[in-house]
C-alpha cells in the first residue's frame, strides 16, 4: 500500500490551535469549547476546532454587515473584484496538494482524486466567476407612465449585490461547495459568513487563510465552525443576513426555507437527489455499465446527484447488472492517501450505520444483493453494493441513501423508463445512455430534473446552472444563474 507522505504544511495545519476567522481575527469559541474531527479511514481523532456559540455567529454576521456597508469593499470596482478572485484562485492552485490532503484526511476521499477533481473544479469555478464581475449589467427602459402623460422620464434598472450572505455547506464536497457560494458572492460584491459542515471544516479554514492572503478586506469572508444546531441555526435566524444559501439534506433545507420565508430572507437550496440512470437497448452497454458504476460509486456514493437508481431495458438488464457488479467487486477500498485505492470510507460511523440499515432493509424485504452488502473497519467502510429484485415503491428506491448502494430495475420501453425515472420526490439529475438521438431528444424534456446528462453522469461545468426540481431544491448554483441569485434588481425612474 503506497500511502502518500503528508506535506509538512498539512501536518502543521492540523496541529495548529483551534481558531476560526471573524472579521480580522482568528478566534476561539466564545466559551472556549471545541469539537473533535475524525479521520474516516481510521476512526481516530484528527484534531479539534472551535465549537462556535451564538455570540460568535452574531459577531461574524456583524463583521460581514460592516464590511458590506462601510468598508472599502463596498466601493470596490468590478475589475478589482475580478482580480481578487483570480488571486484567490492562483493561491489555491499553489496550495492544491495541501488542500487535497486536508480534504482527504477530513472527508475520507482520495487525495489524488480530490486534487484533480474537487480542488481543480473549485479553482476553475472561481476563475469563471471572476469573469462575471465585470459583466454584471443593468438596462435602460423606455417607459410610458400613463398617469403622467405630459412628463418626460429617464428610467433604468440596476443589478446590485444582495448584501450579507449566510452560507451553509455539506460535508461531501467541502471545498468545492464553499467555492460555489463564495465565487458569485465575491464577484457581485457581497460579504459572506460560511458555516462549514460539522464534520468537515478544515478546507474552509484554509480557504479563509487564502482569502486573507489574497488581500480581501477584513470581514468580507468569515468562517464559523461548530454544530448545525447552534451555529447553523444562529446564522439562519440572524436578521442581518440578507441571503441564505444551503447545500445539504432536504429535511434541513426545508426548515431553512421556512425560516427564510418568515423574514423574507433571499434563499437558494441545493438539496437531496435520487437520480436515475437510464440505459436504453441501443446504448454502448460496456460504456453504460462503466458509467453507471461511476455514477453511484464515485465519492463513495456521497453525491447529491449520484446515479442511485438504475433502469435498464429488460433484454439487457441481467448483463448490465452483472458488469456493474463485476466492477464493484474489483474495487479496492482503503485510505484516500493510497493512490491505488478506488473507494474510500464514508464520512462517519453514523453514516456507515445509516447506509447499512438500508442494505439490511433490502435483505429483510426479500431483495437480492447482487454484490457488496458488507461493512468493515477500522474506519467507516461499506462495500459497493448493487440490489435487484426490488419494487419501485420500496424505500431503497424512493429515499436518498447517500452511500455506495445502487438499486436496479428493468423497464420495457421508453414510456416505461420515463414513468419510473419521474416516480420520485426528487429531481436533481438524470442520465440517458443511448445512441438514438431522436429518442434522447424526446426524453430530455419529459424528465423532471435540473440536469440531464447523455452518455455521461454528473458531468459539471461552471457555465451550466446546477440545481433541482421538486424536493431537490430551489434556485441554481453555477452559471449566470448564480449571479442572479446573489443580486437584487432596483428600478429607477427619474422625472426630467
């Protein structure tokens, strides 16, 4: 086993005193409390971070409020915001290996994959968003104002930064999700208080260091670590926050949405998924099987748009399932520091137990475990699992498991595939595997999801909006749609 050697900077970062960034200061929790982080590959304690109090969160929001209203940041020009984002992206590029190692130790994912995927995608996204800073436009409008027919007017529409953004992100892609929030916020001139997931705050804290090094004014970016119950709730309820953006579970997102509506706080929610992978009879079956395996087993299945429901045209069902099972059985599990490993551990003992309960539920109901169905330690490992002989209405088919568990069901024709694919409370992503262009174009508008991939799955690009239908959320990340979500429109009418 070729375990990568940790960079001295990685070790030093983990061993540093527990601090979080509020305004210009790296501070402890107001009551001095900390909380432990664990290495998912071993179950051992990795380090401790501050357990933020309500007072900490209030101070962070006040710092962001003051930076937005009163600091030099409120007067920065588009070119300056563009250049600062480029500088931040360059610093992340410089420290890409360090960021990847922190992500691996804290989350369990492969360090090698994190460097070329998570970190690089985050860098590319910031550079993409930097370009929008100089392209935020309003418009002039020729108005009639019929109640004042004898008057002349000049009218225009401004697009302005929404203000203080409270950002709460999930633990499956900690750095990438943070940058999805940070990029459009900084491009438009907002300020941010980031609350990373309880389990995975390390790259957010390192990102805060890089924001400071890039030269952003104090208070523009703040990070509070702690629990969702205390720190997340305090951020969600704070009246000085103008916009909430959340990535995580549907249950928590619904609660945040209700709170936001009470105060009319602007909100975007990127929530859960149960994405279908549809393999038509004319598909390249080898590519489809490999793609379907990647769609569910990448990142240990801890992906909101993971292809966790597989639908294969009946005559090829057994062969495709057998190919995916073969891929799963050949996967090597272990520490993400080992570059030869195909899949790492789940995030926590709690998540391992949750995934295991779903597998046992399938066994108890008479479903067939085509492969996997086992867990082991030390660490929080679950073998990649494929389950067949299961009803469409079963909990394993309808509920998000968020682990390396694939449920597979045959279908008869195009209409049957669409019926099964749409029979879900979620609508985040879907993929179609087919070489029949006419069939693909018939199916795309009938699939109820925010993204449809053809002959690939979970292929993301900064220019393409990402978000969901139904219980998968409200609003979009990425693309120009993100700029729209971080700005307000102001109509101006001047009587001449």
